[in-house]
C-alpha cells in the first residue's frame, strides 16, 4: 500500500506526540503563576467588597442606635462587652450575612479563621459603644482620652495575613486599605 493511495492514513510518530506534550507542558507552566496572581487579586477584590459591606452596615446601624457604634464581641477570646453581640447578630439586619463574613483567601488557608469561628474579620472592640458624630471618635488610653478622625480609625480587618503576607483593614470612613504585615525599614 502506497501512502498516496486513498484510504491510507499517516499516524503521528512518538517523537511528534512527545514534542507536542512538551510544548503544552511549558505553556501550562508559564500560565500557572499568572492564573494564581489573577486568583489572588480576585480574592482581594471580594474581601474589600465584604469589608465595605460591613462598613455600610455599621453606618446603617449607628443612627438607629443612639448614634453609637455597635458593641460587637469577636467569636474568639473573652467577651469584651457583657451585652455585646456577634457581628452577624448586630449587623445581620443591615445586610451582613455569613457569606459577607467569609474572606475567600481565608477560606483557602489551611489555618482559616472562618472554619473555626464562621467569621474571617475582627471588629475593633474599643470603637464600640462610642459616639459616632463629628467625624471623630473618642479613644481611651489609660487615664486620658483623645479624638481620632474616622479616616484613621480602623473598625474591622482580616484576622489572618492571607493577602500576600498582608491584610485588608476597614476604616471608619468606609474606605478599605491593604496593609502589609511585613516591617518596612528605611
């Protein structure tokens, strides 16, 4: 049978198949870091959105509750407030759900806080029960107090450093900052 005759098919050789597989392996190896980076950025965007939703819920809570921040006890450690609530109890009526309390990067982490406490975010207890008026909050330190502007007052942040060695923090002015847990030396 001649290769030029109809009905005769030419098959790939083993070398050609191995060459194609090697090229596909190289392409997959080059794309893996790009895909991981895109996944990390997507997780960060969802985390920032969750924190902003928590911030919006806090600011919906404030005017309906005597112009005060909510008294929220974090689900780990000793309760700070005797009449405190969990974040879902205090802000659930304002749109905070279990899904909002789950940072996707924390869900992927083997030591994830969400798996143990159904919450990936820590609420700052010293900001609770304080007057939320005038763009500043009173902070008590020892025997003295001082006013801190909302742009510098952190309300809530990721419990774990799950975003490339850093974490996201919600300020009282409802802006979220990505902060590094690594020290910066000059």
